[in-house]
């Protein structure tokens, strides 16, 4: 029942409270805490991501204006001191575990989702990273360049479900390939990444796990052609079986496939390599084109959630803000799935932010799901049934 619950409380209720308290007990997050619990911190961070509050003072002023709703919100009180201390001292690993727990729940309930762009049933996952800039003079722990700081988010993004599966936060100066070594690869899944991740050991690891990869080659990639296939589509200039040559070719001794694709719009030519020998060459090119979905995901996160400016300077505070941003994105995706809305994620977060303290049900705010129109019999059909 959502009677008396605000929209913010309804969003947070989608997270299992029992499992959250279990995590809080595991990390001793609420030890010696009297008023502002970790559950309250999560609630405040969800509000900041939905409404884009500018500062701690702005957050506290917002909650002070609705102090008569503290009971329904489950908050005893909030101050800048409590909030800043919570961001600095509560363990960010708790929110990391919460993200993975919620991602598993959402992916399990959404299940298989068909993508109209592809006919194959294999899961399609894109791997990439994005850098979030930080002020080096304020966050000295986030060294990146001589005058710039930053933190990097390495992401596994499920294209068919349109949600992240894996998120790893590292220093911005670390290479993209350092994070992929700690990722696991599932059998039958197609993984897509750009040329920065080209490493023969990684490709062999994916191949041994029974998964597939599609990536763009580098200009200095050495290989020899074993057999050529006849291209069927005009945009495919070359479709052949190759094997790597060079000093490190022993790291991937198996044969693989090279597809040369020409973009009909600008005439640019791209070379893709894959270990999938069954899909058509045009499908391989379309799979790599789907890599753009993760760029749109990064763009949406930076434009709609609070990840470009931070409320704390410590590494723990920054990590909490980034993990709660990822949790907020999962909740938005989950709400769209639960209420079968045709609205985009941007429209949903705008509606929720405008009614964040309202006690209206989310399903009423988003509108009831469209129902199929019943087919009524024509008048003469009824008359024929009665024999008139």
C-alpha cells in the first residue's frame, strides 16, 4: 500500500528494506548513529539526483520546508553537519553492493527483452568507460593530469535491457583495459568494445568462456588472410577468416573473422574482428554500431543526475554519490518496467522530481498503461447471429 507515502518513499520502497539493513549491519554503517541512518542517507541522495540540488544547504532547506512530512519520510531530522559526516564516514562499499543487488533483481524481473534491431537471442553487452572530472586542488586523491583530477567509471552495459550490469570505479589515470581483467564473461553473450580494449589475452579469455566478441582493429594490427567469403551486401567490402601474426600472436592462436564495412553516409571504412562465424557480416557491423548505446547512457547520466558536481571532497563521498546515481538510474528503469509506461526515462525523472514530496501514486503520475482496444462487432454482424 502506498497510502500516505510520498513519491520519494515509494521509489525507495522498491529497494528491499530487509536486505538493505542486512548490508548496513554487515558494514556497521549505523553504529553510534542516533538520528540520521544510512537508509535516510540513501533517501536524501535519491532526492538530490532527481531534483539536482546544488549544495548541502540547498538539501537541508528543502527538507526543512516539508518538516511536517518527516514522519511519513521516516526522517528524524537533517542538518548539514549530519549529511557531510555521513558522506565522509559511511562506507561506500555498502552502496556498491546495493547497486549489484538491485541490478540483479531488476534484470531477473525484466528477463529477456527483444531488440528490434537484431534477430539473434544472445545477450548483447557493451564495455566502455567514461571519465568524470574533479577539481584537483579539492580532491588531491583523484590525480589525473597535472592540472586536472578525475575518476573513471568502467561499465558493462546490457544493450537489450538498456541498463548497466557491472560498474567499476577507478582513478582516471588508469587505462581502460585494467578494469576488464576483473570482469567475468558469460557463455553465449556477445561483448562489444572499441580498439582501446584490444588485447589478445582478453580475447582468448572471452573465447575460452564460450562467449563472443566484436571490436574494431587498430591500424597496426598484424594478421594474415586464410580464406575469403563472398560479400552479400554492398556495404561489406571484405569478409574473411584470419589469424593473428606478430610477436604476441601466440596469445590467440585460433582463427577468427574480419569484416570490412563502409559507411554509406560518409564513406568511412571500418575493420571489425570477431570470433562469431555464424552471424552475417552486416549483422556484425550492426552489432558494433549498437556500441553507441553506452555513450547515450553516459550522456543521460551526466545530463539528468548529479554526477558533475559533488557535495563532498573525500573519495568516500564522491563514490557514494556515484553509486547512488547508478542506483537512481536502476530505479527509474524499474519504474518504467513496473508501470508499463511509454514515457522516456527523461520524462519519468522530470515528473518524479516535480512531485517528489507528493503523496500521489506513481502509477497515477505516469498514467495507466495503454490497453488494447476491444473489437466490437458491427451491428449487421449481430443481426446475422440472431438470424434477422
